[in-house]
């Protein structure tokens, strides 16, 4: 959740997050493991799946599979970069802008709670958003052509952008071992509103 202290790196980049997770998996010596990632975690999970293939992979609205267009990913990278700079200033408006960008169709009645939680560690949020911006900018071409290296599932909110749905539908259409699930009446906040449904989908991969 961004609370970890970085040793020797004041401003960690995407590769730092990636290296930490890959080193951790390698250090555990796991020969068989499953991997699930949400948002930035989903983006990281895609990279980890290529270097440390899991038995099963679940991607929950990964930040890397927003569209079939590289231009769309680069545009989002610029928006995230600007937002990261604003978040470093720890303003409430910047946190709301973050919510507007990732979850535009959310239930705004819950905004006060969401903003409160995110501002508890807004510096960690700013670093994470900046790392996603860097990843989208540097690896956009790969994300648009990425194919699953293992069996798995994409889980997307039914209210999320149609471009995201198309990207994940393409994965399922091109690989019979990859599945696509859209959950009704939710968007990027699906892990908070539909946790049991998500767990059931992931368990079905067994």
C-alpha cells in the first residue's frame, strides 16, 4: 500500500517495484504459485507472469490493459504523470482527480471515506501513480500485444470503459485458456463492492 521504505531510492520507478516483487518470489523458492493483481498490481502481475510464470493468473482491472490503442495508453501515461506531481502536494483536490480518472462512474456518496483513506498515505499513492505513468509510457506497445503466458482470467467492472472491455475480450477470444468476466453495476472499485464474486471467479480457475 505504498508504506514500504525504499532503501537507496528516494523516488522509486516502475522497475524498482517490479524488482522487489520478483526478488521476493525468487527468494521464496516457489515452484508452483498462483498470482492475482488489481490495478497497478495487475500491471506488475503481467510482468511477473512473464519472468516467474504462475500456475494461474487473475488480472483485476490491470492499469496496463486499458485499451487496444497505444495512443490511449500514452495519453493515460501523461495524465498519470501530471496527477502524480499534484498528489505529491498532498491536496484533497488531487485525490479527487485521481478518483475521477480511475473510477469516473463510482458512487460519489462514498467519496469522503475514499479520500480520507487515500490521504493517509498520499505520498505512497503519488509514487505508485508515477510508476504506472512510467510503465505505460515505456511498455505501451507490449501491453497492446501482450498475450497470457498461462491459464487465467480478466475481471472488469461492467461500468468501466468500453476500450478496457474490448482489450480483455480480445485476450479471451485469442486464447481458449483465458477467460473474461464483467461484473455488473461496478467499475474500478469492484474489489470493494464485489469481493465475493471476484473470489468465486478466481477459485473457479482451480
